[in-house]
C-alpha cells in the first residue's frame, strides 16, 4: 500500500476549502470540506468519502487556526498516511507562471507582489501557504495558478489597447478560473472525445464568474482580464465597466483607491444591483423587482459573452455550464440560452429541469459538468511528487 497522502488547500477571504487524496495511479479522494466564516464564529464541515458530511462550530479561526482544525479532524481519515505534498490554489501567477510552482520562501515573496491584482484572493491564498508550510515543513508545497491555463493566449487576446510599455510591465488580460477550465477540458477529452478537438465555451458561474473559449482543449480567450473584476457580473464584483466611470467617481465623488476597491470588489454585482444579496438562490426566490433586474443583468452579460466568444472561436460546438450557479440553476441556464436558436443553441426543457448532463436540443451540444478544481491541484501535486 502507498502510505502517502496529498492535501489541497483553497484559501479565500472568508473560507478555507480542503481535500485529501491517497497517492496512487490517480489520486483517490479520501475527504473534502471547508472552514467557513473565518473570524470569531467559524464552522468546519468535513465530508469523508462514502460518509455523510459532518459540521461543527469551531469559534475563532484565522487561516492558521482553520488549517489546524482541519488537521485535527483529518488524522483518522488519512488512515496513517503521511502528507507528502500540499497543493495550493493561487489565483494570480503573473505573466511568467504557466505551470505549477514549487513554493519556498523566495517564491512566496515573488507571488505576494500580485496581491494588489487579486485582493479578494491572493493574500489569503498565501496565508494558506504559510500555514501549511508551518504544519508540514517536510512536505512538497506546490502553487497551482488560476491564470496559468490562459498564458498562451494570442497577443490580441492578451493585451489592452494601451501604449506597449504597459504590456511589457505586465498589464495584460490574464484570465482566471483556469483550474476549473483545465478540469472541464479534461472531462471533455475523457468523456466526450468527439468534442475534444472542437470549439467550446465554458461558463464557470460561481460567486466569481467567467467564461472561456476552448479550442481543442486550450484556452483561446476569456472574459476576465487583468484582475478578476472583468467580464460577467458576479456575486459582489461589477464585471465589465467603462473605465470612464472610475475616472468620474474619482474626480467628481472624491473616491479614493480604497473606496473604489471596496465598491468594485465587494459592493457591486448581484449584491449591488439587488440591494440585498450576492446569493443567486436568494435572488431567484425573491419577489423584489430589484432581484429580478439583477438576475436579468447577470444573464444579459452571459448572453453577450456567448456571442463574443463564439465569434472568437469562429463557431460553436458545445456550451458547458459549471460551478454553483451553472451546475444547479436550470432557471439561469434556460435564460442564458433562450432565443439563441440562431446560434444552434436550444435546450431540452425536461433534461434541463432534471439536471441531466446533456441538456441541448439543437446542433450545439449543451452540457452540465460539475467542476473539481481540487482534483486538478491533486493531480499536479502527484505529478510533482513523481
Ligand atoms: P465559489 O465561487 O465561492 O466557489 P460556488 O461555485 O459554490 O461559489 O457558487 C456559489 C453560487 O451558486 C451562489 O450564488 C449560490 O447561490 C449559487 N447556487 C448554488 N446552488 C444554486 C441553485 N440551486 N440555484 C441557483 N443558484 C445556486
């Protein structure tokens, strides 16, 4: 028996998600879970494979304490296996990292320079790295980047129309959610081989949301840009905005960088438009007209990007929905595809309502595929350990 285990850590601003795998030919999942509501009243959920999830209130927890709470519960689930590698989701890898990176003190310092580019994620991702290095000083620590999957975009999909020196400074369209897109590209190759070489759009619709045009399993273009603010409206992020709005707010409303950061990252999107929630489930259940308008805006952006990404691809063979909203909301999927017959895109209403994997009724295949970013990280760690 192989006696090694892999841990994956996805540390966000208010949660720390984890998964544990036994090292084998392919990583075998042992358990997954998360600490939610980091701060004075955190709770831990642990879901061992084949068992039901267990939840516990753990009180005060920062990232290090959350990891400690996870490890306290994980011991029995590892069945004596030693943690040989820890894989970290790190949102921003900047212009140079197109592959996973072994983490030492110098690498952590290098990655911390991208904190201003992903303030909702990068500082917390690196806090998770520091906590894991302290807990497992002998284990391999590996960063897996959300930007890496998009690093071979053609120049015209990688740049803004600014003077060229800004591109050289690293002001580029990085694209994010790359771990999710890598997983979906792998699923298409493995489960839908006729689509592997085709033209697909993947809609990753979670709290953060973006869409990616895949050609032959590689990222051609993405709705996200320099930061994870661009493109679709999200739970609390604005998505696409005319930069003139920011100039106006600075000049005429006296807003500072901090004010704008808070506005664009935490107070906008579904939360800002509805006035009460970032949570799609709550908006869909609400009778308030503002909730319906927020949903309408959200869907309008998705439809807009379906058109734009199809143009990038020169046609469309498949549309894939994934992440919290994409996997679970037949209503949003139906709104996104409504009246898109001109593109060959229409839904089988029953299959959509039933949550089937194949929900298309036209020439363009429409798929619902649950994403698994943890598994992509675990595979990368397994490869590095080998
Ligand atoms: P994260 O980006 O934090 O990983 P998730 O992928 O878990 O987010 O997605 C969270 C979003 O999914 C929330 O807005 C939540 O309301 C939404 N969601 C989950 N289930 C449903 C559902 N059945 N219907 C509509 N939205 C849902």
